[in-house]
């Protein structure tokens, strides 16, 4: 028999722990959080049973459970799980070891889903609250960016081809609008999360009905008391052994939506970085490439896209899981949920920390933006040039044809000869067109081509964004710690 002794650097560790997720989100999905929550649920169950007059449970037992709630012997629990092949019973025995008076009544009337499902719901709700805080912070960062650059004209793109002008700030509101929709979806889901409560082995509450000698009102009250004590007013009125896995689908869909918006934002920044117009922050000693010393790769935004795709792919898991649950439950949901739910939240947390970092420090190159506008604006201004020439007495059809010809030749200059756009010079030098340099210069003011972009930014921020950020201002995080 070969015994392999591994040091910490030789063990596999999830990249979320080493590289991506925050310590707060990692803790929510940790064994410590899970098993401490199990004990809170066992205490809530025993105390509620006692308050409802169940003689089997007494105050000394409940007090001992409370006293040793945080005294978890994980090593002993591991030994018990190997023995029983059952995690819940392993922790019942680990709890009973330190609270022997309570051993006879720990988990009384409950099934494994009582602690398992209810803990999952508690953790997901707390995790959504952390996600909400970070989404709000991203929204606040984009708000500040949009406001700062609301008047900065920039070339718009449709089909990734030059289109009419917009502003840098107005473009930022498009990203912000996506996250606003995500926030609304998150809040709707968060406010409607239901607790499993106290339902028994197949959801009929038969074990509790037996404990309370057929008193339906007490069983019903027990369900509400335990749920309320754990902070939930909304409870599943009916379940099988487990709560409907459709709730998992709804929650992970929120994360997939955030990933969708994040990927779109990060992709736009990557494209703008290529155009040398807007970049993510690049640190003083950061290396873009091990070979090409000049490189400034948008690594944060690339990571956002990578993790976002992972979140979106994970979001299909709960649909399959719920659709394949048989009757009151099957256990083929368990392993999948341990991975897909935790990693969806850890990945979303990682993406949001990256977003907070990037949106806090976006770099805007105004001169490059203006240069690109100048290179494309002559084509966009041709209709205004034609109208101005007509005002000075020219024939509209003749002007259209002359400017069309000049536009085609200027386009060849740019695409074939790789020379600057000389359309304006061509028009000025054509004596058939009654416009001089001053006349045309007045028609090329960048701000005359941005429509209501600045006003739209102001209206959107005032009407839609500021009320939310004001309401939840205490939840805004103070930044993000990116590990690598």
C-alpha cells in the first residue's frame, strides 16, 4: 500500500478560493456556515416544539443546545459520516456529543431536508443580498461615469460599423440600463424567496402530527414559528420531501442575467480598448504579455467574459434538476446542486468584484475619440452640407450627385490608399458647390450631431437610477479586492 502525503500546495483548490471570489461569499458556502445554520435550525425546531407544549422537549435541553451551538467538532463529524454514510446523522451525533441532554430530541420529527433545504435557502438569500450590494455599487460607478462624460461626443456603432454620434456617457447608460433590469429582477426574486419550513418526510407533516397527538393547529403553528424565527415570512405552503427546485431555477436565472449584462459590458470595453478610446485600468507594473512588451491586454474584462459564460452555462442545471425530480423527491439533485448553486454565486461574486474595479477606474482617451469622430463626421455631415448649399441657391439634385461622387473618392482614399479622409477638402475645392471652409466648419461641430444624448443621461439618472441608489445607499460596497 502506497501512502501519499500531500502538502497544501499539492492539493487541488478551487480557483474561486485562490483567484476569484471574495472571502464573504466563500464563507457563505463554507462548511462552517452550513453546519452552524443546521444547529440554528435544530434549536429553532426544539424551542418551538417546547413552546407549543411538547413535553418531550424541555428548557434544559434547549439551553444546552444554545450553549454549544458553536462548538462543532468537525473531525468527529467526519468520522461519524464515514460510519453512517449520512451527513445529517453524523452532525446530529456530533451535536449530541457536546449537548448530551439534548441528544434524544435533536432533529425530532424532522427529515434531512429540514436542515439541508432550509439552510440552502438561507444561504442563497444571504448570498443574493451580497450580490445586490455589489450590483448597486456597479450601478453607482456607471452612474458617475455616465454623468462625467454625458457631453463627450463619440462615434456610435451599429453592426460595428460607424454610425451617428452618441456620447461616452450615453453609451454608459446602455450598460447601466442592463444592470437596472438585473436589479429589478433580483429584488423581485429576493422578496419572493420562500422557506421550506417544517414539512416532514414527504411533505405531509405526519411525524409532527403524531408528536402533537393529531393537533393540526399546533403543527401549522410550528411551521410558521420556525420559519419566522429564521427570518422568513413567506413559506412554501406545500412541498414534497424537498421544496420545489423551481425556486433554484428562479434564483440562478438572476445570476445568469447579471452575467449576461456583465459579458456585454466587458465585450464593449474590450472593443473600445482595441480602438484606443476607453480602457480598463492598467497598473504601473502590470505585464500585458510575456513576449510582447508593449501589450495592454484587457485581462479583467476578459476574465469577466470568461466567468460570465460559466455562470450562464450553470444556470441550465436547475432546469434539468427540477424537471427530473420524481414525485416527492429523488437524490439525484444533491450532488448537482452542491456544485451548480455554490459555483454560480461564487462566479457571480467574482464577476461583480471585477466590475467594481473596472467601472471605478475606466480610462478615457478624449483625443483619440475626437480623432475618430473627425475622421468619420464628414460622411455623416453630407446631408447638412447639401441642405446648406441649397439654402445658398444651389440645385439639390446636383449637390447630391457632386457630394456623392466626392464621398466615393474620399472613401477610396481611406480604404485603398490608407490616407486621411479628404472629403471636406474636396467639397471646398469644388467651385460648383457654394460653400467655403468657414461655412462647412460651422456644420461640423461635434455637439450638433449628438441629439438629446446629454439630456437623456440626466433624465435617466434622475428618474430611474438616483432613487434606487438613494434608497440603498448604505448597501454600497467600498470597493473590491481583486486577488490577481
